[in-house]
């Protein structure tokens, strides 16, 4: 009995020593956190000051096409080149500093800091985003296929449309977090998901009736085709991005997108016919709905809203893809001349 009590007291003594070490470690941790916070604030303020001074300096440098001597001209050109490269350096630095949430994230999440402060966390979140997008795309493709061929209940259609609303709304939130953490997805491919979420929400509220049944199969076929093309894009884009990141030609936080970008030109031009076919399907759907909205028996506001959404999606997708192709062809034609 005495031996057991001695063992218990010895165990408590060891536990007490470990607790004191834990307290000291935690104290050091809090101290380092405070130091990190001060360093973050210092870096952010220094970057803001650098931007301001660079802007002023670049305005002054524009006044001089060349210096009074050859050495001054050379130094002036070097300075201008470095000024042009500096914003990219600031962008890389800010990717690891706390950022203020944009309007959308502030409305959804409030003032929560969503900046991930190390590369491992950023890559893990990006990979999880890619897996989420692929998994949901496959589910939506199968769901659309089942609804088109086997099930024709409005309740099941509503579940599909609700899933589409949730999917696109979740994408917009996750993409906003990724942009805050350094992903360079921008422009139309961000707006595309907001409009798609709105379109899916309108489809969800469209009451069952003759007009809905007339458009139903066309929408389900379009949803199936769109999901199929997105799976195709993910499979090839992820491989292409991995190769370009390895070569140092793409940023580590770049994402797969539902459209066509300049970095896809080598090896992925075969996707263009699939994309353009989907774009014109959007135009066809928009025009079909617009004609439907002109019918005397059409009393549903959803018809016109869906029509406008499809036409906006077509215009954004088509002209953005066309601009990328035109820019790439123009740059290819200019290369031989420069040589």
C-alpha cells in the first residue's frame, strides 16, 4: 500500500514538472505570437509605404526618356524595369500576411481572418478545393443523368437545383478565400460562379407547369454536358498545371477553371470545341427561354430571368475565351517577327 502511494506521488511530481514546462512553452508561444503580429503589421505598413513611394517615383521617372549621360540612361532603364517588377514581389509578400476580407467575405463570414500563413496550409486548402469541385461535379453529372432518363418528379429536380445553388455559393466563398491567400483566379471566371448560383436559384423557384416541363429536359441535358466538360477540364488542366508549376512557369496557387486561359494553349487546345459548343448551347437556351417569355400563357418571371442569365453567361464565356485565343494567336504571330 505504501509502495503504491509512493508511485502515485512520484507520478504526480513528474506530471507537475511537465506542467511547469508546458506553462513556460505556452508563455514563449504567446510571446512569439505577439512578435509575429508586430512583424506582420510592420511588413504591411512598409509595403503600403513602398507602394506609395514607388508610385511617386514612377511619375517622376516618366519625365525622363533618357539621362544626361550613358550611365544615367542605363541606371534609369534598370530602375524602370525594377519598378515594373516590384508589384509582383509585393503580391507574393502579401500572400503570407493577414488581409482584410473583401465585401463578399465580410458579408458572409464577418471580420474573420481567413489568411493562411504557411505554404503547407495554402496548398492543402487549394487541393481540398479542387477535390471538392471534382467530387461535386461528378455527383451533379450523375444526378442530371438520372433525372433526364429515369426520374421526372419536380421534387427531385428541386433537389438537383438546390445542390447546384449550394455548390456554386460554396465555390464563390472558397474562391474568395483562395484569392485572399494568393490565388490568381480573377475576372470573368469569378463572376461566372455568381451568375450560375443566381441561375440555379431561379430554376429552384420555378413552379411546376407546362413551361417548366417544356424546358426541363433541355436544362438537364445542358447540366449533364457542362458537368462532363468540367470533369474533362479538371483531368487535363490539373496535369498541365502540375507540369507548368514544376517548370516554374505558373504560380503554386493557380487553380483549374471552367474556361480557357492562356497557360492552357500548349496541349489543351482540343478542349476549345467542347467549350464553344457549351457556350452556344447557353445562347440557344437563352433564346429559347426568351421566345417562351413572349408567349401569352407565360406568367412566370423565372422564364425571363433564366433567359437573361443564360445570355449573360454565353456572352461572358464566349468573348473571354475568344479574347484569350486572339491574344495567344497574336503573340505567336509576333514571335517570328521579333526573331
